[in-house]
């Protein structure tokens, strides 16, 4: 790290000394013993502009306090049938680790329907997985690898992507915005696999609207991406939809739900859900486990995000000619 960056970090650290005790407390819960590396993430998200990075972090800390994010892993989504319904319609899970020790997060974009519960449950579940990743998964990966790991890889399966996905753009934009504002620079690379034609058309239209920093992180792989992904992870860590050509992100893999990292029966989700229930019991010893609030303040839509969403909608509705190409 060059001297200019070091000076920028020192300026940021100095600004953070002036925050109140509640903010210092939630910041400590965020950085898990790595305050400088956390500041670097916020600086990267704002192109190393100290004032903008400071504003982003302060607003993040305020959001955490107002929405009691420090306690969100003690607020299980219950009953279990409701949580299972969320998992069956919001397809995401941990499939394994890369050869460098980074967690591999699999996301079934095309087949996630988000139609089994209210929006608040999906947002809460997403934040819980973020917090579990940061508090449990990444520290465990750090200990296992012997070096600090604070990012992950994401493999996005586009199998099943179709026009009905437009109904979920608002929710997906909200979730994406929560990540951008409160969990910046946590993803090293996004790998897109099983992309149908409609994704290719949308990607061509949306790519010019993205920041260079974001574009550099996205790789669209051919087919299920197996060969490329095996360069960075072992076969055992491949998401189930990358195991063979055309396997897709079915909710029930051919090898059973234990191999399907989207399933509540998968080891990752069992560990996550049990962890949340255990945390709830620690806080409310002797009392029945309660649902807890499912409401989290949603960020105000960013004009640039709205523009991207409208571009995607336009491409979805654009008719294709007999050669499979959009009529521009």
C-alpha cells in the first residue's frame, strides 16, 4: 500500500475517533478486530475519497443502530415452515471455498421467485446471511487459511431467467442497495453462469451504465462455467448447478437436498438457522423464542439504479428477430 493510501487511512481513522460510543460499539461489531481493513473497503467504494467514505460509513453505522443489526442474528424467522418457504424461493447458499480460501456463495437468480413470504422476510434473511458471513464464515476461513479473508466469490446462476423476473426488480434493487451502502467491497468476483439469451441482451445494455470498478468484478462464463470455475476451486466446492452441463439451479438436485446448497437441509443453512436460534436463546433465556421485528429500513432508490432497472425492463420487453437478435 503506497504512502498516499496510508495517509488517507490515517485521516479516516482520525475522523472515526470523533464518533459517539454507540457508533464505536457497532463499528467494533462490524470490523471483528480489523478496523483498518474495514475502512479500506469503504474507501475503495468511494474511490479513496475520505469525506465520501466517511459519510458512507457513518450512514451505515446509523442504519445498523436504527435497525438493531447487531442483534439480527438473534431474531429467527419462525416457524421453521416459514423459513423453509423463504429458502425455497430465495435461492442462495454456501457451496464451499476457493483454492485461496474465499467462501463461494451460490445464488439462483433465474429461479428465485420471492413469492412465498413478504418482502421484509426476504430482506431480513439476506441481511442475516450477510452478518453470518461476516461474523462466522469469514473469521473461520481466516483461521483455516492463516491469512485475513474478508471477501467472497459469488456464482450467479441465470437458469430459468424470464420475463416474470421483472416483478422482482424492485426487491433485487433494494437488496443490492443495502449491500452497496452497508457491506461494500465484500465480493471479490461475480461469476455469471447458465446465461440465456435474455441475460446477454440485458448485459449488453446495462454494462455501459456500470462503474468500471463494478464491471471489473463481473465475469460471464460459457455454459455452466465448470471448467473455468475448477481453475479457482475444487470440484467439491462447485455449486450443484455447475456440476454438469445443463444441470441448472433446480431446487432439488439429483444427489438430494444435502448437495443443494440452496436447501434448508444443506449443512450451511442448518448451521446458520441453528446459530440464529441459539443466539435468540442466549438473549431470552427461559423465554420462548420470538420472531423479532422483520422490518428493516429500505434505502432510497438511487437514480442510477433506477436507470439500470428501466434498461433491464426495456431489454426484457424488446422483441427478438428470427435470428435471436434484438431489434434495435
